[in-house]
């Protein structure tokens, strides 16, 4: 019961502008999410095994198998999924499973709700990395 309430609370707090279904310039970079975040001005940092839930503040669509989670003004995470999560492209809201107060790679999942069809897609997390803004191009 507590897990379900927690997922609902996260769902309510995680909204984004990711609902745009038109093709973007990012689609021309192929399926490599790392190339896409580098094109957005990031450098890939170290792999992390957990993200504390209290640090999560929204999300950004990268591809069907990756999202960016902004945690603090100077800290973002790249979350890579085990397999494509096709519902990510057309949703504004996601949830995160968590049983430990943290989101864990290789254990937790992104949950995407498709309200009109009452459909829920669980997309399991593979790896997570810190992202740093690449200031070398300025």
C-alpha cells in the first residue's frame, strides 16, 4: 500500500514538456542517447547506482530508452533503460518505483501511464550516470 502511494505521489510531481510527438532535430542523431545528451551540451559523468528520491525534480525525454532527471540546479542524471519504453515519447507524466527511498539501477523502473487507455508501462532501469554541463564550447 505504501509503495503504491509513493508511486502516485511521484507521478503527481513528475511532469514535463515531453509530450511533443513531432519529430525533433534530436531524432537525426539516431538511437544513441549519449550522443543526444552530448549534443545538448552535457558531458557524461560517472555511473551511479542510486538517486535519492528527494533530489528528483522532473524529467526530460531523450529517446525511447533514456531520460534526463534534473536533481538540483547543478546536477542532472542520465537514466538508460533496459529496453525501449515507447510510451515515453507521448506522455507528460511518469512515476518511479522505489522501495528503499532511492531509485536504484537494475532494480527500479520508470512507470508511464496512458490515461485514455488505462495502460501502464513499466520500463526497467539499466544504468544511470551523472551529467555535467560542458562549458568547453563557450
